[in-house]
C-alpha cells in the first residue's frame, strides 16, 4: 500500500519486478509482497536490500523484531515491517518520507541464517511532489501531463479527477457510455487523451478552452490489473485583470448625467418598468445581472429574488442574512460592494446552469420592510451538455 497526498494506492503483490510510483513528500510508500510458502523453522528472517548501495541492507526483520545493526544509514528510522509478518506472510516494507534518491530496485529475500531465497523485486520510482502547469487567458487548450513506465495492458483504465477546490470526474478511459455519465458537465466535449496511450504510456489530458474556473488540482489515476498508480497536476490560469476605462466612465458619469438631464426622470422610470434580458451559455464562468437603482434613504437592504419567491442574495448580510439565502445559490453570488455608492447593485452568479433560467428581481427595502423600488432581469441559460 502506498500513500500519495492522503490517498491510498495499492500495488499488486502477485507480480515480480513490479513498479511502484510515488511522489516526493508523501507520508510513506509501501513495497508490497505476500509470502504463502513454508517459513524456515530455525532463525527465520526477512530482508529487503538495494544492490546499488553499500551497505545494501534496507531492513531486516527477525522473529524477535527489527534488526537495524547492519542497516544502511540512509534508511535509519524510516523503515517498518509488520511485527507478525512470519505468521501473516505479509512481507511488505513501508518506507517513510520517500526521497528522490530512494528510487531504485528493491529485493525481498527470506533466510534461515544459511540460505537466502529471493522472493521478489520491486522497482520504486519517486517523482517530484507535483507538476504545475500554467495556461494563459483565451488559450485554445492546455495539456495536463501524466506518464508512466509501467506496462499497460488492454484492461488498463485511466481516470482524470479534480481534487481541489472540489471533487469531480474530468475524463475516463476507455470512453464508454457509462463512463460519460460520470463526467462533470463542465468538461463535456472539452477533454481528450491520446489514442495510443496504452503503447506509449503517455496518459496526458488535453483540456480545451481553459478558463479561470478550471484552475485547481487534478489527479491522474491508472488502474492496471490490481495496481493503482497516481500522479498529481496543478493547473493555474493566468489572467490579465484589467477594467476598461469606458466602464469607469459609465459608472461615474452616467448616474450624474441621468439626474441632470431634463428627461432623466422619465427615462429612469421606463428603465425600472422594463425587464432586461441576459443570455449566457451553460458552462460559462459567470453571468452578470445588471441593476442600477438610485435612492436617497440610508440603512436600506438590497434583496435579489427570483419569480419562485426564492431569496438569491441579500446585502448587507445581518444576523439573519446568511440563513435567508437559498442553498442553491450558496457561495455562487456576489455584489461589488465598491460600486454600491454609485447605485450599481448588479449581481454576479457564478457557474450558471440550465436550472438558473428565471426572472430575477432586485429590490431596495427600507428598515420598515417597505419596498422602495425594484428592477427585473430575465436570465436565459442556453445549451445542454
């Protein structure tokens, strides 16, 4: 058994010259082997060695316990074997805090003090702790690398999952109809793997049209017979945060011009009565519902609701505010507090989906609970996965 980033990985014990892959920084890694034949009756001991080191002994386990007398100093206090291994036949070696220098071929033998019987050989590959990938804004695609030297047969399965900021299935190989059902809607028609991956060992994932929403940690999991290998990739989306000058002009001067204009009042009343329409594609990073309301009273509440009577967002959030918002919109809505003084009460809804289609109302409510004014916005989310 092998631990990578808190995830347990199992390596088959039935094969000789098996490959174990682990990332540097993991708590531990296990070189597996189970013995099912007879145990020597006199002075039995189990030994793990590396022939490229001097001394070559990594760990020796006797009936009375571990024997560290001739152990290589590089492994001092870092190895452990099951104390009852002679009863259970579990000869697996646990290596704590694996380093890059621990990569090599490990041999397990059993001895009675006179004759040693070679049981298995395990190749350990310690890799860099993680791979970081950066992609620029508006890039057509990005490759999340994953490669292995292990021999892959036709029964091999590969899963790309996302572990942070939330868990979800990104891509599964082979792509059967059952596997497609497990894929998150966000990645529908956006992922691709090499067709000859079983021959090359290149299990990298191509992600099309990456956005900031795709940033996070991804895990490539390889299922080969009873073996499981994993590699971790962190994707960073690099954006250039700019706010257009014309937008600041509109925010600052349009309200002033509206108040000063002779027909501004009538135009504003017409604005309040009309229902603004907004369209967005399903899978977009966010959508903005515009709302500009100007009033003289202070200590008011801004409340966004939909036509089903569900509370979408409340500002400011008082003692009851957090409980009033419907769970469907938890952590998905945001108002720019810096723009409130300009009368901009627009609402941002992150990750809009088909179920968000609705007519939304932005209301200004005074301390007595009276509605001072309101504005409606119709949101249409297009497309199905």
